[in-house]
């Protein structure tokens, strides 16, 4: 995978020995397979993070989801602390903190604490969606009121102000000091799956992570908006876009499709109002789908990368080329933690990427 231009390095590259490789990172939803406990899933993620650091992945992000039996990433700040303590170099962060669910002061205090414990290694990715169903979202925020786009922008600004200590004069929160928090410098990202977050990230001059793994049709238009609206800031001189991808890699195509099938069945159950733990491949193979379900599955998985190492390498290279992504982040949802770990190992063994701590320029 090659990139033509590195957003933050400013290094313009071309074809040949000076081509720059794109960093790879991990997005972990902490899948809970049928027959496993959430505790087992959490401990498996710690082991995966250790291995991801050994393999040279740049960052390890935890998602935020609620009321989903097959996903144990409901408290990303807590898990970030555990994974950061279990690793030593890789950046660790939230992909992301869902802003409707949290007061801005709490976010600043939590990530100020994490940055204080693990300086220079914490990422704070912030998203606009609640990451759950409507009833659960109301429970989380103790209110039936939705969070509007304007509310999100204001709440996000409050997080930044609590971290910097720079509220406008006369602001009611100017007398509040976030401890830990004020003066902390986690790397702040905006996350999104539409044009709104892309434009906001551009206007604020922040790095932008796009959720291509479930919104692949919007990826290129959103990134075009981000780059077109980008304004340099103290945080970032040039646009920097990360694109996520759902990836399953196995020794051959048949095995990869077999392993990937349970996530499709889990998706169909969730959207039918019957969320479950992540089924086994055997359970997925035995399931009988209606024509409507097969169509929904095909549409949902159209942007996924599933196959042998050669197939995955080619498809990730194509994704990077089409989007011009400065970094790719891959998410692998498999029933067996051993299969998930092996998928990441195969990607690292096969896909050329800029490994953390190594030169990003081929032949240097």
C-alpha cells in the first residue's frame, strides 16, 4: 500500500524507491463469541494488542457500543488504560468516545488521566452517534432529547476547552479546572460516516477518521469534503485522513469466507431486533436466510475485505489508492480469538505498510 502524500509529514512521494508506505492500525470492538464470556473477550483483546505492537501497527483503538451482547467495548476509557499498560510504544485510544453519552468534563478528566499515565500515547477520537439503540441512548444520557448537530459542535468545543483551559471570557465553565485534564494533550480526532463530521474536522484543522467499514458508499465524497474545507491549525498543518476497513484474512479464500460469515449473521440479527453474541462459523453455515436477508447481507458486506493474504493485500491497496488515505485502520470480527489474532498476523506478514518505529520510506 502506497500513498502519494503524507498529510502530517509533508513528504511528497512518487513511484520508485522513495514511495511512502501507509501506516496500519487496529480498531477493536472486542467481539464476544457464542460460548465465550465478556471477560474472556476483554483478556483476548489485551493479548491481541500486545501482538499488534510487536507486528508494528501504529495505533490500537477501542470502539464504544452499548446493549450489544456480541460486543464488549462499552467502556473504552477503562480498556484503553489496561491496553496502554500492557504495551509500551503503540498509540492507544478511543475510536471513539460517543459524545451524546458523556459530559464534556468527564471526557476531559478521563483522557487527561490516561494521558498523564501514558504521555504521548493517547488518542481521543470523538463521534457524534450514540453507538446504540434509541432506548439505551436515552438511558445513558438520562434524557429523551436527541443531540443535534449544533449540540455536538458545542460539546466537542467544551472538551477542547477543558483540556486547554481556554474558555471564552464570561463562559460559565471558565471557573472549572479539569484535573487531570487541563494541560493534557491527547491527540484529538473527529470520527464520522457522513459529510457533517468531515466538514467539521476540516474547519477545525483536525485529523479525520472515516467509518468506511459500515459506510463505504460515503467514503470518497466525505474525504473530498474534508480536504476541500481543511484549514491549517496548531494541531495539524495539512489534512490527515484515516479510513477504516473490515478485514478477514485466512490462508485461502474459502477459509476466510467461512470465518467471516458469523459477522453477517450477527448483523442480520441485530437489525431484526434480536442481537446476539457472535455466532460460530458452524452456526452461520447452518443458518437459512431469506432473499431479503441475503440482499441486506450483500449490501452490508460490499465494502469488506475478505480473502487470502494476496486478496487482502490487493484490496487494501485499492482502498488506499481510491481514497488517498494517509492511514488505514482495520477491524476484524471473528468468533474465535485465535482466528482473529492469526488474521492480523497474516495481514502484517503480507501487506506492505509503515510499521511504527521504522522508516516509512521503502529502501531508506
